[in-house]
C-alpha cells in the first residue's frame, strides 16, 4: 500500500479475486471475493492514508470483530476503520479492535467472505508453521 498514491482508484486483491459488496441495498454491506471480471468496486486511500474508502462514496472498509465479516460502513473515523500493512511482505492489512488486538483481513475458509482474524506469520519468523496465504491482500493500482 505504500506504493499506491493517495486517492488513486485501486482494487483490493487476494490472488486473482477482488472484494465486492453484497448486497448493495444494505446500509452495512458484507464483502466477498469475486473473480476479477465480476468486480466493479474500486477503493481509494483516505487523505491521511489509513482508511480504505469505496471509490466515489464516503463509506469505508470496517472490521466488526474477530471472525466476523468486514463491512463497508459510514464509521470511517473509528479505530477499526484504520488499516495498515503489518508484515515484512506488505501483504497483511491489519486494523485494531476495541480491545487493542491487531486483526488482519482474511478469506473465510468456508466461503468467499472476508473476515478479520488474529494476524499470522507477520514477523520474520521461520518457526511459524501456519499458512498465512488466506491473509494476503494487496491494493492494486488501476487506471480505470
């Protein structure tokens, strides 16, 4: 995310899939992964660089709690709407919950939903036996 210019449209990518809002009519929209060709949602960094905003709106990516789906909400000034890269690989996007616990975006293993979970293998730790790939997300710049 450091290489992405502020306010530049981007997709949030997990391998070859991108975040999408479902359903659009809800006030707080749950997110799921969709194939690249199906995604119409773009995201931008806020002026301060910590919030991830849905392009063209004042809504942002927000964590509800550990193991719950992330949502698109109007609560962009809250702590759980502030995101940063936290691993050496720069592939973990993390926020802090109300208990000061660091949570990372994670693809739910049973669905295409995006949840937050305890960050795994974010330090240069060769002893880490967990597979962090379900937590690898990246903002990908686009010229669309």
